[in-house]
């Protein structure tokens, strides 16, 4: 898959891995569109990289997904790459019943299943008919090493990333005879604001790798048609899930 001359939409592209991907693709002479829920983050991203095209969108809402799709295809009809990257991570103690789940929903309207998984499925469905008409196209879904071996304190996040992995495999099979390549980006812990301070609550001192390392690995994997791009320690979790799940799970959840 070529890494230059594409027109790329990145969800959750104003911060973290999404912004690092936007930077890397801009440096490789691609047209880049990003969306995010927060106008302020979009403005900051635009100030950093004036070449970016931006749109505010809450990808967890179907009406906004439709609006995003229609705006992108209308204004950037050559769009040939969709990167499903938007995500949130929450600590959820299900021994409290729905307290944590509803607490997050009431606080900021965020739902991990809607943002981390449902949005990926529906955005892929919206864009696939358009991408089928391109000479070369791609859908790239960002999962996580925790989709292979979970941290039990974040059960919904880990489950959504496992679902993304499964969905990506099926989608790749469905699209195998057409122009759309389907990639999975599998990061380890990355130094972003994804968890909103949950690492500090867990006493986790390892802040993770810089987002630009994920972006660099993504472009290398994309150019090589490496459809499962395991980055750093996430590759070990992917392998360990097959070979030594119980021991690694126990160590991670000690």
C-alpha cells in the first residue's frame, strides 16, 4: 500500500496517536482530514499543522457519523483511507453495578462501546461503498495489546479492543477480492491522555511509548502490507495470548 498521495480521514485525530498519525502522513505528502469531539483540540491541532482539514464530530452518534461521511465525500471525493482511531479508556468496577458505567455517561456522555467499537463498524459501513471505487484504498482500525490480554480493571475497554480485532479479521476477509486493504494497528501502552489519569490511580509508573513511535510503525507496516501491525510490547501480548495467556494475565493483573 502506498504511503504518499492518499487522502486520509483519521477519527480522534486531534490528540495522541491520531495526531501523531496525522503528522506522519502529512510529512509523507498526503491530504489529511481529522475529526474530534472537542473544538478546542481541533483548533490546537490546526495551529500545529495548518495543512490539516478538520471537522468536529462525535463518532458515537449515528447522525454525526452520517454528517461526517457526507462532508468528507463531498469535499474530498478522492478519500481512500479511513483510520478508525477514536477511543476512550475507563476503569469500571462492575461490583458496583451500573455506578461506574452510568457515572461516566452522566459526566461527559461517553460510552466505551459506542466510541471504541460501534463507531468503527458503522463508519466502515458508511465509507466502504465509496472506497470500493478507488484504485487502492484502506481501512485501518486501531485496537490494542489489551484486546489480546486484558487488564481486568478496564473490562469494557479491553473487550471493545478484542471486538475490534475480531471485526477487522472478518472485514478483511469480506473485502479480500476488492481494492480495500484492511489493517489493524495494535499499540502497547502509549503516553497519551487516553485514560484520563487512571494510570496514576493504578500506581502505574510506565507512561508508555511516544505516539510518534506508533505512527512510524504504522507507515512501515502499511507500506509492507503487514495487515496486523503489532507495535512494541503489544506484539508480545499478541503472541503471549496464544502461548502463555494465564501467566501473562496473572502478572498484568497482580
